[in-house]
């Protein structure tokens, strides 16, 4: 089966002689082209040793955590050092009773809290940086 080619540029045909409609179609064309050319989240990050604490880096996006031997602390970066709008998606993949502990940088918070935990297998937490703190989405 051949590979499907997705166009990187869209050209819309307008059916009205209205500059507002034309502006909307131009905006849609740019937005769709930008969306298709945006990078994907990439491969998930597996910490090299199950049970080791993790310090998240700007290049991480999807993090799969194995807490089988013990609780795992996920250290979040300083919100001032990474781009506003950065999102991390973290999932606990093991069935143990150990927990993932999220630890923001210094006195920064997650939804107003200094720390939060994720106790169950397949729990998932999506964190968003607004430039001053972390939010759970």
C-alpha cells in the first residue's frame, strides 16, 4: 500500500465576494498549514532505571513512569526557564502501590499546591506552564 501524501499548503476557493469571508479563508489556510507542519510530541521518555527520580527537561513531553521498586519523584523545571505554554503528559504505568510525586521548582505550585501525587496504574497527569506556575489540565 502506498504512502498517503498530506498537502502542506491549503488553497480555499471562496464563493462570495466579501473581504471578511476572504480573510477567514486565508486564516484557515495558514492555521491548517501551521498545524500540519508542527512537530509531534515525539517518542515517550522512559526513565533509564525504574524507580529513579526524574528531572524533566524542556525536550520531554510524554513521560511514562515505573514506580515498581519505590515512589518516584518528578522534579519540574523552573517555569521561568522554559517556554510559556509548555505541556508535560505523565503516566504511571506500573500496578504497584508506590506513587508518582510531582515536585515543582522551589516555591512554585501545581494548581496552588506545593506537591501532588499520582497513586494508581494508568493515572495520567497533564501539566501546563503559564509562566508563573503549573496547572493540571
